[in-house]
C-alpha cells in the first residue's frame, strides 16, 4: 500500500478523488484497486482547494515509489498491554482524562472504580438546561462537573498540537463508541455536543461491561495519605482503598485542589489566561476565509486562529473557536459568570464564537500561596456576576464600543443564555489585560475585516487552563505522594479534549507497567 500526499482537488473535483490520484501518479485509473482518505485539509490561501493524503492499493506499486509525495505505508500499531495481575485502580473524575484512563485500564483487564462528583450525562443535561433557561445552577452537576467532564457541552474539537501517535488510538476509540469516521482524516476534526453525549454514555457502558464500577454524584472529599503514599480516597464519609489513584479532576474543582494542597501534595503555580468570548455572524467569517466560494455547499462553517503579541509583552490569542455555535454559561458555582462555547455536530448555527484570551503570568497574581490564581479568577467571575445583575446574565457589549470607548445598542442578540446585560467592560479586567485585548482586537480586525464592527463580546472567559501544575515524576506518579497519578488538564498536563484523553491513556499505561513490573520481580 502507498501513501500519496498532496493530492489537490478544486471544489468541483471533490467527487473525483480516484481520478485525481490516478492523474497525480500518471497511472491507469483501473490500476487503483482501493483508496482511503488519510487526511483532508482545506487550503484557502488563494483559490479554495482541498488537499488530500490517501492510502492507495494500486497494481505495480513499485513503479510509483520514486515519485514525489509517494511513500510506502508503514502502519502505526498501538496496543494496550494486558495487566498481569487483577486490581482495581481508583479514578477520580470522568472527564476526557479520567475516561481514557478508566477505559484503558479496563481494556487491559483491570477493574477501575470511577468516582464522579457530577451526575450521569442524562441527568446532567437537565441540570445544565436549568442554568441556561432559568438561571439555576447546580454546583455539583453543570458544564464543568458531571459525566464526560468539561468537554461534554462543547464543540468537541479534537485538534491538538501533540504529534503523539497514540492520538490515532484515541480517535479510533471515539469512533468505536459512536463518533463519525471522518474524525480520522479531517484536518480539524470535531464531534459536536449532540454526539458527545452518546459517546460518553457508550464509553461508560463499555467500561461497566469490562468490569468497571461507577459512583456518580459522589465527590471525593479527600485522599487517604499515609507515609507519603496515597492508599485510597474518602467519599461520602466512606473509605475506598487502592494502590493506584488517578487524580483527573479538571481545572475547576477548587475545593478538591485545596484539599490536596492541604495534604501537601507538591504543586506549583502556573501561568494561565483570561479574556472574553467574541461572537460574529458565521457568514462574515466564511466570506473572509472562502472569499467568493463562501456559499459553496461543500464548504463547512469556517474557523479562524489568531494571535498577537501586545506592546506590554502579553500574548493574546483566539481559543476554542466554535464555528456555527453558541456561547454558553459555564460556571460551576453560585454567584459567578464564566463563558465558553459549544457547537452541534453540524455547526449550522448562524453565529461563530471564540475566546480571545490574554496571558496571565504568575507574577500578576501570586502573593503567598500556590493557589492564589483561584482567587484571581474568582474575583473576575464574581464581579461579572454582580455587574450582570446577580441573575447569571453575563456582561456584554459591542466589540466596537469596547475598543473605541463608545456606547451603542447591541448590534445583535448574543446566543448566551440565560441572557446578557450590556455594559462597559472596563471594570472587569486589569488595565494591562484591557490594553492587550484592545490592541489585539485592532490587529485581528486587519486579519478579518469586520471583526470589530460586526462582533459582540461576552465576558469573562476564565476557565481555559489550570492555575496549578501538580508535579509528577517520569512514571507519572506525584513527585512526593506515591501511588497518586495527577492527570489531565486540572493537573496541568493537558489543554483540551484530545490532549487530556492522551494524558489519561499515558497514566493508565504507566499504572499497567507498574503492576506488571511488580509481577515480574
Ligand atoms: C463549554 C466548554 C467547551 C469546550 N470545548 C472544547 C473543545 O471543543 N475542544 C477541546 O479540546 N476542549 C474543549 N474544552 C476544554 C475541555 O473540555 C477540557 O480541556 C477537558 O474536558 C479536560 O479534561 P479533564 O478530564 O482533564 O478534566 P474535566 O473534563 O474538567 O473533567 C474533570 C472531572 O472530574 C470531576 N471531579 C472534579 N473533582 C472531583 C472530585 N473531588 N470527586 C469526583 N469527581 C471530581 C468533575 O466533575 C469532572 O467531570 C471545552 C470546555 C468547556 C467548558
């Protein structure tokens, strides 16, 4: 089998991929026995073209090996090592990292016990609806907490900068549990919140079939630590013991983080980011990206990625862009406002949204405690709640009014629910963050004309990464607490669904290897 890269198709040629492969190889069409798309990306720099990499089964393949963009296919094989001894690792949290840790452990023959403070995804849907419709927050079951973790109500973007080959395995797992096969080859794969809910449920059921046990609506209150070794957890006043505890709590479990900090588990403060969520007509983004082709039926809602270095040396960047999506209330507690974004699998809503985040450095907030970042974020979130009218309406304004200090009626009603309150955003952030944001928006307007004029902004976006990193050794165990495996975004080792899932997988493999090492000794 051959891998052929750089097969270029105009929009009219998308349905003639086999012919394009034959033409690229200068091969007879009938010699192509089978082909499969490995990668599909859109190049819209000049004309809009689709660029493919394909796996091709062709007669006389040796003839084509010397051609440009052609190579022999070497399949990358990853398999989960079987565990050589039965035991039940504890997994705290069932977001992408805990989910892939638990799934991998179960697939290796172990019987993980999963504790999730939030509800099953079916009940969680109702809780989240209550916030979005009626402004009623359930602090244990919301957009951050519950089965599937923070990624369940999301765009389900699977993009990551990691080149780790095990990401293919993660995508295969998503497909096996209900994701569309296209995530295997799309340049920017995404699942959509409507499909994620089913996938999460399917993975849970698979883990149960393999012998795993779930405790939903069950918050782990504390770790059981003896002689610098984690020997289990305490939940609902009951102790559960295990030689392996995966800590996959996400970035919003401040109470759990505080408890672990009190236990003196090593952690360090880290940089993070804060900002706003901007919303624009999707059509405007598409026009900029696809130019005259923007109405082409084969082109999906387009994305953007923007970066800027502000004059005060702060990085500003677009983050978690949701084409054809919705801005969503993502707070996890009473009296706070947090924005984020989600899309359905079709990404067919008329608005696009994205966070615009400004780097917050440790020296911006650090006073005396590793956890000072929590107070920094909470202050912004609580201030937004008060400014919004203490009813979960989020502060909002036209981007133009923010940049030029003017005040005009909102140019459109943002998608954020339960609602927004138009206001001056200047009191939400420090002068330095405001300056960086304003400069960046002016710069982004040059990249995407209309970015300022045609957009609204809703704030604050504060939960994009963890405020700490829980330190671990090469075996992925806590640096000073044996048998504890900090994992995923909350531990500071991932950002986003795929990298969190990958970290969960890595932690599971580390645990299996440790078990097997013990058996062999
Ligand atoms: C609205 C929204 C949209 C997003 N969109 C995208 C996207 O499109 N693409 C992308 O890559 N990323 C997206 N993200 C980010 C992504 O969801 C996170 O990076 C990812 O979920 C982190 O995975 P995790 O498993 O490390 O943590 P989490 O997903 O946060 O999961 C942690 C879990 O631990 C549980 N937990 C916490 N404390 C305890 C405790 N004491 N006891 C028991 N359980 C506990 C929580 O309830 C939670 O379910 C989005 C996030 C949000 C909020």
